């Protein structure tokens, strides 16, 4: 029992460390929703500058590696392209209701950082927990899958939505993969897809906080705020998969040797 409580506490501390960028951004979103004193600077522009400043701080004090910063930059570019499409006048899947200067089209540039926070979390948690895997699909197959996922985010507005086929494909490819994460001295493990679903649920909670804070709104929230549909978990699961594979291109997956797996299971 003592070991369980210690590892549970350690798990929370490590997760908090991995969420440092996302936690900072969410805190800024909440604070500026209820108290924003800068009349000469739009709130969205402030959030962008705050995110850039925090990134510089993390790099300067070596709380974030250059490799993790590259992941964040990649996510920002990929996400901004998708945001430009989703908020375009012909689509309007959601919108940013407040004015801004630092942005492109209908998208304030800070929006990309909200996706970057997911990439930052995955890159950091990968390092902090020393991720290992029982097996892993060939890299090219994972890239092909997430390429289809990214295309479907755009194409489903015009042709058949294949998200359920993509989910089935992800379960076939990753359903038997166990992810090993080190709490203290030994690695614990769980199904990888379960981990993705749990993180997707956490993102859904953060999304509800952000829409309540009026950072962006869906068409159903324009007149009064309401919970984001739980069906958005499907989109967040697919985004998690996309994010994970992008990070895997920087942090190549390490396979846990069977002998070491058996040894640690015996220790457990």
C-alpha cells in the first residue's frame, strides 16, 4: 500500500511537470477571462505573447529541450493550417469571437499554441516517464494512418467521413501495444490506446473550460454556453494519435525487451 501511494503521488508530480506548458496556457485563459487590465492590447494578442515568452523561459532555464521546442513548432504550423480551414467563412466549424491583430485570416496565432500544448505534453511525458513499448507498428504505417486522419479533418466536409474506419485501423495497428512507463525504479504498463483515450478525455475537459472562457465558441455556444458534445472525444482521440505519431518522428519508440518485461513483472 505504501508503494502504491508513493507511486501515485510521484505519478501526479511527473504529470504536472509534463503539463507545464498546457497548464500555463490554460491558467492564462482562465485569468484573462475574468480579469484583463490591458486596454491597449487585445486579449488574444496577449495570450500569444505570453505563450512565446513562456516558451523562451522554458528553453532559457533548460526546462524544455530544443527537440521538444521543435515538436511545438511543428504542431503550431500543422494546427494553424487546420484552424484556417475550420474557421473559414465557408466552413465555420467554430469561431474566435474577440478581436486580434496577431493572426491570419479568422485565426489568432495563439490558437496554434493550444494544439502545441498537446504536442509539448506528449514530448515531455515521453521523456519523463521513459516510455517503452511491448511492440510498435512499422513507422511508415503509422505515418500513413495519421496522414489519412489529417486529410479527413478537411475532406469530411465534402465527401464521406471515414473517422470510424480510421479508429478501427488504429485499434488494429495499436490495439495490442502495451506502453511501459517508469514511475520510480520499475516500469508499469497499460494498453497504449487506453492512454490515448484518457488524454483525449482530459483535453475535452480543458476544451470545455476554454469555451466557457470565451476563447473560441462552437455554433451551439454562440447565444449561451453549454457543454461541448461528448462526441468530440472521437476527434480528440484522432488528434491524440496524430500528435503521438508526430512526436514519434522525433523520439523514436524504444521496444521493451521481453526478458526485461518478465523481470519487472516478477518484481511487481
